[in-house]
C-alpha cells in the first residue's frame, strides 16, 4: 500500500506561482509512474501532468503546457508540480496519483491506483 500526502496549495492571485508537493510512503515510489490530476467544482476530474519512474519522461495537458512543470525526487520519495502564471481556471483540488501498474507516464486515471487526499488551489482574478 502506498500513501500519498499533498501539500503546498493555497490562495493566490492570477499570474502568481505555487509549488505543490506529494510525499509517498510505503510501496516502491522510484519504480512507479506518478501524476497530478485536478477537479474543479462541478466538473469531472481531469489530467494535469504525469512523469515516468525516473523523471526522464513527462506529459502534460494542453491547458497547462508551458506553465506547469512536473518533477520528482526519488531520494526523497517526493513528487512536485511547479505552477507558474496561474489563471482563475486553474482553481481546483489537486490530487497526486501513483501507479503500481505502469512506469511510463499515462494520462488515464484508470492506471493509477494510489491517490492522495488532495490540496486546494484557488486563483483569484
């Protein structure tokens, strides 16, 4: 069993930056693909970014490409999401997810069986 705990969310103004962290315990973090998803009020959960087990391959949703950067530190069992140039439409609960099935970055949430409790990001205009 892998436990994931997110942190770093908050309330910021449009154009600001935030860095989310997700710390993993249990399981094999350094052999697992990891990802960030988000869910805005009244909307379905959507893919944000994913990274392979080593950090050498990443994929992003078109809506965040060029503004967000996913990274990982396997020595610290920690996943990151650097969010720059934030927009009000980025407001959502952000979830960290881990896969014990795939090591490559995938967009579909069905491949991720471990989920954190989420951290709220609110961007005011």
